């Protein structure tokens, strides 16, 4: 299980800036520095300019509160390896930025676990699937609940 808490980050921690509608993720590397997948302050969602950058913690936060991701997910690299993986990507693309399939959270998960995942995207996808299932159920409901075209199942 993963949770986000307010605490002082340590090198190798996944740090999170809550932007309201979304969360921005990075790897804390120590000495007040963060490596993250972004186009830069104020334009972090610009897919055409996004790359792995190193910034100060205040620049990463852009006035947002600082949170640290805590997870009991197995398979995490040791903190020094997480920092090494993040540093190896600075100035490079981590694949083309894509808000659903390759974003800042995918990057931090890759640094920490070696796989690209995003809990934010997974949550949205689950919600979309749930709404679609309800819509299909309601559309089919007329057929099964005695509506027009019903076969009289109920």
C-alpha cells in the first residue's frame, strides 16, 4: 500500500507536490535538490518540452506543500540506487512525455522499482471503467427490468 505523508525527505525518497487537480512527483536526491520529469516551472505538463531535470526543492514545489510517498511495495531499489537511476536520466527524455502513459509519476516509479506505473492514471482509468459499466448497465436495464423491448426477466 502507498501513502503520502508530510515528513522530511531523505535521498531516494519519492517527493510529491500537490497541485490540486494532480500531483507532481520527483526523486529527492539530497541537499535540497529534486530530479523530476517536467518542462519546467509553470509548464510541467508541456509534452513538447518535457525532459528529466534537476531543480531546487522550492522550484519543484512551486509553493505547494511537500509530501513524501511511503510504500510497502516490494522490490524497491536501495536509496543510493534510486538516486543513481534518477541522476542517470538528467537532461534526457524518459520516452516522450504522455500524461497517461509516461509522466512524472511513471519516471519516479521507474527510478524506485524499475517499472513505469502511475497510481493517478490507474485511479482515473478505474473510474472511467466504472462509469462505463454503470452506463452499459443502465442502457441494458430497459431490456431486463420490464422496459420497452423487455423479455420480462423481472
